[in-house]
C-alpha cells in the first residue's frame, strides 16, 4: 500500500469517528451534535484529493443537494430532526452518485431494524406484561416513540466509508 493510499485510509477511519459519535449522542440525548457534520464536511476535501479513484465532485454535490431537499421535506413533516437532515446530507456527499443507492438501502434497513427493536423492547413487552402500566395511551399507539434515527444514518455512513476503502 502506497503512502497515498495509507493516508486516504486514515482519512476514512477519521471520518468513522463522527458517524459513531453521532449515533451514540442520538441514542443518549436524541441530538446529533453539529461538530459531527462539521468534521465530516472538513474531512471530505481530503478524501476527494486522496481517493484512489477520482470522485465526481459536481455529481457528488448534486447528490448531496437532492439528499438535503428530500430529508428537509421529511423534517418539515416532523419525521426527521434537524441533526438527521444534516447527517444524511453530508453522508450523501461522501457516498456520491456511485454509492448513494447503497447508502439509502443500508440506512433504511438499519432504520427498520431499529424500529423493530424499539417496538419490541420498549413497548410490546411492557404492554403485554403490565397491561395498564406507563403513561395513558401507550397501549393504544405503540408507534409514537421517538427513534434515534441517527443510528441508522450512521450505519449507512459507516458502510459507505467501508465501500470507499475497498
């Protein structure tokens, strides 16, 4: 492995840290710190310059713009938080046109699994065990919980980074 490739791999490993921190922060506080998206934005030019295969910058910026528009629409519908929108946007930039489909599929699958875990762990078991326990209305609508969707976004971002390391 050349020094050039080794440095690029180091950049990808550094980029994994903000994704991991975003996931942990979202689980703990339902917030994704701006420093995560800022760090990913700051590292992207180094990836762009050092990538073994040329990344199409304009196409990547277009993918990022579309990801922002779509995720912002979900934010306007109160389905995503602002931190989620920012993390999806920067993850789409890293994915670019070649990997954005994989990113979206992995993110969706991780989000589905996260939903199943939250439904089963936090609602179904307690509701079945303690029919009237908890706040009123929980038994009627088990899908009202907030999900730390930053976890699913981070999983998609980490898979994208692994694919970029090929």
